[in-house]
């Protein structure tokens, strides 16, 4: 029984999760429970696409693949769907293992800001993903916050607000003004 909602809770395995198939919601598996979110709004999707295109233009020539909205296995019965995934893996499977991921990115939405800024940041760090990029949305402007894994936690490595440039040298060379995400 869920202590918050009073609903009956049935633990799920990764096999149960995968058997659910595709739907119109973003469904993530967190410690044998489901986290269900509505599909991102159009603005969110546009920002993710523009970010993925910008990253892919510099990451692909040095051997990385860029995806958005793919399953990433962070551990046993723990599968998240980051907005952006940069990996050295080029496979056709349904799930990408975290050890093959160089960078994940999330576009922070007002309705799930705590999940992206706290929960997912902790889960990605536990899974040892080296880089975590947050795209903050503030009205019509954006900022980029790049975090680097340092031991068991992320530390902020670089920040850029609209009109500034985020410059990255690892895991690939890249520069972007967050204004380009509009």
C-alpha cells in the first residue's frame, strides 16, 4: 500500500517494465516502481531537439551517438529516460546500459524540477555517468549547467546564461549559447 495515495503497489521487474510496450506517457522504472509522466510539451520537445542537434554536430565526428528519449539502465530495476543521451554505443537494443553513456541531459520543466535537479542527478551519479547537463528554462530564456562527476557526486563545471557561451572540452569539444535553444 502506498503511504501517500493509499493505492495498492505491485513491485515490477525490468521484464515487467519492458512488456508494457510504448505509450503516450513517459514511464520510468525506479526501484521496482513506475514513475509516469505525461509526454513533454511542445516547447520542451523543441528545446531537446535543438540541443540534440547541436551536440550531435560535434559529438558524432569523434565517435559518439546522440539520442533523446531512450531507456538507460542505471542499475537493477532502475531505468530512466533522459532527454539527451551521448554514448559510444551504436546498437539497436531497447535499453542502453549506463556504463556506455558519457553524458546525459535533462530539460528542467516546472512540474518536475525537483526530479531533474535532485533525484535524477543522484541516480545518474550513482550509475557513474561522467557528465550531467541541465537546461534551465526561465520564461523565454534558457541557461545551461554542466556537472562533472567527482567521486560519488556531481560538481558544477560550467554555467552559461542566455547571451553567454557554454564551452565544453570533455567528453568532446562543444560550445553553445543557450539563446540558440529558442
